[in-house]
């Protein structure tokens, strides 16, 4: 009786799952969801809103606005954002949200294959910066031995704005990508540490998200904890940093500010100049950034050695809405003369590009030559 009452009160979360959520119709991928009690269902993707058509048997359906790859999408039922229980759930837009993974032509490097698999560890530590217990996710390669006397290299890998530390594992496919590369001898074995870059701190009596506090968080809390607890890193030569979008700016600011800490940097779909500080997506009220970290590149102009890092990697999609920023950064890089690896992929500002970024950076990191 109580269950029947619950069903009548909250029909959205008790939708009948009698249909496949993603199907191919006349060569096109469609999404369908059976919610007889609902009146209106919308699919929000990028800048588009698609209203689903309702059939007589209560099935809402539409052609997906994308036809390949991994894509987040927000579903709204009668004016409320809800999660579809038959679709996978990730974390983006600063909230849990559904996503769809469609086959991508000639792309299998991120699929789980019959190769030796590494592990993903979730660990916790107390942060002096946030005053809270925090967590991180750690990828370790297959065959790694916690008791080994030899330290393996480590990549500190960051997500973008509105995401958290789970992104690179759940939708970024870090374990699958690196397992496959290592099995094919295309990458050295190294660990990956993933942290939340949307750092929550108390400032002026308020709890705020301050992405710029990640520098202190990483250098004062994360690295000491990780490299004391695990046989990772321990020296500049065995330590690298990379990130996507907001995480790429954090990588630029921290990597240029502390070149003694990292031997390689990876800038994915992102930025050398700080346009985030003081912008509409900054969650702290303050003026614009001063780009002080770019003095590092300016100083290279008069130096003979233009190779301050073993690898300085920059990449972006050819239809990325932030491509203009990337091209503007090209001028700064060219002026400095710094040695870089630069790639332009087919794609936009999403995980389909970022997976390729990680794949290609991983092939270069920690190589003896």
C-alpha cells in the first residue's frame, strides 16, 4: 500500500523501463523513454533544446542531436531536471547528469580490451587548505607493486569547470586508455592522480568554490600525501601535470610557476592566459587575472635553451568554442620559442577530444629518450 502511494506521488522516478533507451531508426540514433504520467520531456544538449514526441503508449522519443561519440545531455520532465535510470550517469555542469556513448568511427583506443588491467584506488586525506577531508582517485598500472622499492612516475591529471575527480575515470576512460597503451608498449607505466579542482574553501565568512586555490591544494596537500603514502614521483623527472579546459589553466599557472616540480605539462582544450579569473564562470567576486605565470614564457625569449620541459603538449578540437583563445595563445608560445607538441583534432569541447589528448600525451611522457 505504501509503495502504491509512493508511485502515485512521484511518477517521474518510477518510470516504466520497458523500452531500450537508445535505438537506431532508419540509420539514425534515437532516444526513447517511457513515462506515461509525464506531459513534456525535453533533451538539452549544448545550446539546443529538443522536445520529445509522446506516443499513445506513453513513450517519449526523439532523434539524438549527435550521432557518434560520448555526449552529456540533460533531461527535463515537466520543467524539472531529472536523471533517466536507463542511461549511464556522469558528473558535469556541476551536477550528476546522463550521457550517451555511441560508436565512434575507427575509435577503439578507449574501449576495455582483453589486456592486463590496472586498478583505480579511492583514497582520502585531510586538507589544510580546505579544512576538510578530501578524496582523490588514483590509477595504478597492471603489475604495479605497492611494496616496490622503485618509484614509478606520476601524472597529476585535472578535469574542467563544473566537473570533479571522477570525470577522468568514468567518462574520460583513463584506465582503459592507459591499459591499452601499456599493453601495446606505446606508453611507459605511470600512475595517475585525479583531484577535484573546484576547491571549496571558507572566505569572508562564506563557503565558495575557488579554482585558484588548487595550487596550494595540490602543492601543500595532495603531492605530499600521495608521494609519502605511495611509491610515486619523488622528483621532478618522475612528475607531470595535465588538465582539460579549466584544468589546463590550472596546469599552466602551476606548471609555469613551479617548473622545478614538473618535467612535463599537458594543456587540453585550454589556456595559457587566465581569462577565467573575474569572468562570469568564476565563482569568486574579484578582478581579472594578472597572468603573472606567463612571465615564465617571456623569460625564455632571451634564453638559448627553449626546452624547459621534457614534454610541453597543447591540443584542442577544430570546432571548439574556445579555439580563438587557443590560437591567441599560439602567438605567446611562438614568441617565447618554447619547444612544444601541438595537435588539432576533429571535434569540439568534450570528452571525445580529451580522450585523444590523454592518449597522445601518454605516449610521450616519461620516455627515457
